[in-house]
C-alpha cells in the first residue's frame, strides 16, 4: 500500500521541518568557521611571539660579540674615539707639562729635590707643605721612601697616602683624582672601568682616588672635578669623564694600553707598584 506523498512509505518533510534543519546546518557551519578563526588567530600569535624572541636574541647577543657589554657601554677603542668630544664637553684643558720641584732640574745640583725620598737624614724629614709643589695635585717632588714604597693601583674611596702616590707616578703610574663632592652616579663609570682585574685595558697602572687633604693645596683647584696626573704631566677637567680619563691613562701609564706610544717621562717607568 502506498501513501499519497511518495507511494514508497517515505514522507516528505514539512516546511517547518525543512526550516529547522536549515537552521541546524547553518549553526553548525558557523561553529566550524568560528573554530577555524580561533585556531588561525592562535597560530598568528605563536608566530609573532617566535619572531619577537628571535629579534631579541639577535639584538642582544650578536654573533662574535660578548653577551655582557663593557662598562659605560663602550670598549677601550670606543672610549678613545669619544675622547676629543668628551674633553670639550667636560671643559678639560690641554695636558700641561709641570716643572721640577723648586725649579731645579739638574740631578747633580745639591738643591735638586724632584725625586727626593722623605725621611730621617734627608732634606725632607717629613712631607713638605703641598703649596711648595709646583702643581696641585703634585705630580713630582719629594715622596715616600721604600718602605712603604709606591701606592698600589686601584679605585680608592678614601684619600690614599699622597707621598706614596707621587712615588707611584715616578714608577710610571698615572692617577685620576676626583673631587670628594662627586656623586656615586658620576663616579660609577670610572669605578666600573678601572676597578676590574683586566690588565689588558691598562688600569693595573692607574690610581683612582679622591683628592682631599688637610691644609692649603689639599683640595682640587676651584672648578676642577677631575685632575689627571703622571710624572710632570697634568690635565684638569670641570667634570668627570671616563673617555678623557682613559685617553690620558692609556698613554701616560707605562706600559701603555691599546698599542699606544708612551708619551710620559717617568724616570722609573715600569717599576713595581
């Protein structure tokens, strides 16, 4: 027996049923499209994060470079390249040649005192007034005997024995005097660079210390925040500057650094500190 709809026992869906079925299929398609969109967005985020991570690695650790940058963000060669402009910015004068103690430059003269040791039985039983030295701070003249000998190199938070520092200059060291009014922020580049165990950059022959002593001549000249010294050489600056300091110490300390020629005149250059 057949029915009127199809004659084979099947029934033709009504209009309402067809509408419900279309809605169900449409909602299923919408869910599938939303899922694909979510997956696509997640993929984009993962790829973007991966790209960012690669860029960070490339920028921070370049092939053939150190992962940790040098102090002050510059290598010794960079500092030397910066020095001319840095000297102008810090209002530094030119390197000055300082005369002999008492103006006597003849070692055979009985009045020659430029390299005299201080102590009993000498012309200077004790350190003479700082105002008697031809420069402030002194860069030659009566100095400590052995013992105690020269002052060791390094970064000092307190003023070292000045007579020993002068003896260090005689042995080819150089000194970076800074004003005791300098802030920690101003000192940090010098501290980071010179307070390291890396003789390759030359700071194993450098003294960095505050210039702060009693009496006349015991303070840096007015307007000077940094005074660079070696035997008979001096350069003063109105501000602290690592590039200027290294430009000076790399050629006035003996041995020098960065392959520079020695331009100082320490009489015992290279002797032990």
